[in-house]
C-alpha cells in the first residue's frame, strides 16, 4: 500500500503523515532545497527533485514527474503543499488516486491567499479541505473538512496557523481511509465505510 508524497516547501503535512505512522515510499519535490526533503531524508525515505523550470512545457515536466512516481507503483499520491496545477492528462493517469489538502472550506476560496481572502470576506468560519484531485482547480470530491472560528483580531498569519493544525489532523486521517479501502465516491460525493465523521470543528484560539 505504497504512498508517494509530492511537496514544494517545508513539509509540515509530510511530517504529520509520518508522525501518524503512515509509511511513505518516496517524497518528490519540484523545488530543490524544499524543507520536506530533509524530513524525508532523516527518515531514510527516498527523495527526488524534478524542477518544473527545467522543462519547456507543463506536459514535459509532468511526464518526467510521472516516471519518477511510477517507479514506486503507489496506491495513492498525496499532494502536500505541492504548488503546481496539474493538467487533465496527468490527472487522468492517476484518476481516483490523488489527494490534496487545501487551506479553505471548499468550494470557498479556491486557489491562493485563502486566509487573506477569508478575512477580507468577513467569514466567521474558515478551515481546510481534503479532496480528490480533478482537472478543475480545488474542485474534486471532498473527503473531509475541518473548521475553525475566525477571531476578531485574526491576521492571515494567525488564522493560517490554526488552520494548519487542523490540516495535520485531517490529512493523515483521509490518507489512512484511502489506504484502508474505506472511501467510496458516488456521484461526486465521498462517503467513508464505517461512517467516521467527515468534519471537525476546533474552537481553539
């Protein structure tokens, strides 16, 4: 039941996955020097860098990336802070086998700067979502969400930190559900065999 994790940065969600005891076959980054590569190396996990800037097109980059992923024949590919929008062709190659964690309560605030935009919109709840990757940005079937209150004195940084704590809880949970064969997608909606809660709410400041 191998898992390949794709990263671009510090690797905090990778760390949470590893701390949850989920075995990771490899960590691949599109950014040389990404902090998550060191986390993986310290655990003896194979790493690889495939820099997107080295390739003339998105498709050329993805072909090399896919070749590296396929070396490990993963059951699941987890995007953990992987800051690349993938093409429809790439998604089709791994259809139903890619998860992503996004820092908003989708379908609200797709894309970047989610915490800043949530504050500007005046929402009272914000959070994170684990979803399947589809060709449409941040629009795949939702596996689990976690919500936090937006406080009167919040900044994008303080809100981000509270949301990130929830990401570290729900992402390993969703990955384990997938690896255990407990996720069912029906008409674009995800359910969990055993009826585990697919939402969390934290009132921690």
